[in-house]
């Protein structure tokens, strides 16, 4: 099997290796958000332009100029897949059975001259004043499939840098920022203040807190239905071909919801610790009578009482210490380098539209289809689904992933340990390996086996594999367990209450 070398751009360090916060002052006006001129959106080092899309060169200098402290760029290489060795492990349903060790490719070692796919940063004007930021890689791979990554809540396309640089070597890869998040925040105030001398807690820089809505922002609410539409039009107008869509957390729900509504645009869906629900207020289409009870559903301008609440809550959750604590929660391996993610999140919170956008997201209505309904519709339409879940996720615990597996028993289910809520960033080597193999299986119409499995139907309960890969000159290991289609409710309960695993606290092995 061909082994590729992969790459990752240097990351800005803002949290040290012990997850202690390093104070760093950031100003949104000096951020990566584009300059807004009289004739549209401008980006430096523009390399391509078509229609209403403008792209910027990112390459290996996406965070150039940022100070590096205790840099931890995940990298590694492999000469091939090595199978051998067996030892007893606890499988997903509590049954002891042997595991096979598999050596998989690591991320590229840039110190040895390896490099990943080139990344371009672009803006697409979906509607007047609604500019969507996205990144792409591997566009030169003309005959390869398209893979679109959707981010979780509070992050953006930057969370998939390791997938773009790695998978972009042999696949056309895209990642976008949902409107109201990342770099898809508005370039103008959706509800400006027209009263002279307006002061709100001494802060006059917040957008969306005025009394009148701009025409372009009428009925704008950052809801899951808006994001589903955003994904649909992005694929139709920018990618222009059906895609494999991959989503983490909130992005997983959007990916599934989009596939349920638009199966003709989807070749397959991969869920990475997908959140099984989103939104608190009733959907006006699904429950019009109930929705009328609630006076506000995330549109602009924010009501006065919501403004005050937003200012109080936003001051707390946008604090760098709070953000560091959340990242500390969701990553199982504390040695994971989260500096670039932390830096990008902080940068987003400094945007003047961030607070009002957060309020709109929190008060926007639920999706027209629930997660379970979306899953059922995808199955009815024969949309292939793949499940990849980090076992140590404190939010979307294993029981949620197993419930999805029970509803779609034919879908391959990979449980990874140790890994938390964001396995694509914590163990990108594993996610990239599994995702590439799953896509090849579908593209070959089954002539290429699913990753780690020679024959899924021949399995009795689970198949366990210890995956090893090189990172920064050391060998690391994770346990990947795969469920087949014949597991019972009792198996599911036992897997949830029996978390024993010798791989929970793995230390890196010496080379």
C-alpha cells in the first residue's frame, strides 16, 4: 500500500505544554479577518479569484509572525504498515480478546523536509453582506473525491489544519466556517447604534446591540437551518460536485442534517463525536404554535434584556482563562498541542460582532429535523455513514455514539482511546488513516476493505487494534475498537459501565 508523507503548518504557541495559560494580548483589528474596502473583500497575497470567491495564500506560513513558545508540532513518518504482536485487551462490550498492532503513517516531519498539502484561505459571498470564510487544499487532485469538514461550536476551519495538509495530498479537501463563527463573522454591524453618545457598560465597540436592523440582516439568525442552507449553497456554487462531509460536535449534527435534506449532494457522512441535539427554542416550521410563545429567536437587534445578559455571560466565557479551561476538559491527552486552536478562538472573540453572534446562536430555534430523524432519513436514502468517537469525551460520552450505531447498525463504528471530544485534532494520524480508508472503500465499491477490517461481516463482536504512529521522534499508541452490526442492548450497557482500558493513560514509547 502506498505510504504518503504529510505536513502541518507551524502553530502559534499560547498555552505551554503543561496547559498553563500564557498571557497574550490580541486585537481583532490586527487579526486575519479581511480588510473591507469600498469595492468588496480584500485579502493579501491573493492567488485566485472566480465569481464572488476570493482566495488567499496560506501555505506553511498561516501563522507567520506569531511568537512560538515550547513548540509541539505533531509529526512523524512511516515506511509502511506493520502487523504483528498480540496481547489481551478489553473490547468494547467487556469481552477479552487479542488485539493486533498496526503501524500507521504519522504527520509529516518538516525537519526532514517533508511537507503537507498547500492550503488556500478564501471568502465566498453567499448573499449580500454574508461572507463565508473557507479553506481548501489538494485542488490539483483533479480525479480525487471532495471532502468537506464542518467545525464544532466556537471553532472554525482552523480546527482541521492537520486534515487539510494530510488528506489534501491525495484528496480535494475543504473546510468552512459557519456564519457567526470563525472568520465568517460579518464585516459590518447588523444592528448599529444611531443614537449619539450611546454607552453600554462603557463598551461602544460591540456590534448588533443597536435598536434598528440593517436591511441585509433582516430575519438573520445563526441557526442550524441557516448553516444547513449555507453548506448546500456552498457545495452547489463553489465545490459543484457531491462530497464526503465530515463533522465534529455541532458540525456532526449539521453534516447529518444536511445529508438528510440533500442526499443527492452527499457521498457519505462521517461523524466525529457528533452532538445529538442542538437548540432550545421550538422550530417555527415544525411547531409554529409553540414557537409563537417565545418573543425572540436569535434575530437582530437583540432585545434590551438579552443585551444585558449577553454582556455578562460573554465577559466570562470569552476570558482566556475560561477558554483554556474548556480545552483542558475536552482533550484526553494533555500533551496535545492546542496553542493554535487557543489562539484562533481568542482572535475570534475579539471581533466586535462575536458577542451578539453568540447570543443569536444560543437563542436560535432547533432544526426542523432532530438528530434521530436526520439519521433515519439518511438511512432510508442509503447515505453511507461512518462513526468515529473519542472514548474519553466528557460531553458526548460513548453511550451517545453507541446509540447512533444501534440506529444505523451497518455503519462502521470506531472508538478511539485515549481521545476526547475532538479526536481529529488530538489524534489526527488515526482519524486521517480511518477516513482515508473508509473513502477508498466506498470509492472502490467495496473492493478495498474497510480500514482495520478484512471482512466486517465475519466479526462476532468487536475487533480491537492498537494503532502506533510516530510523533516528534517518539512512538505513540492508541486503541481503536470496531463494532460490527450484531451487538445487543446489553453489550451497549456493559461497554458504558465498564471503562477499563490499559490504554487510558498511555505514555509515549521511545523510538
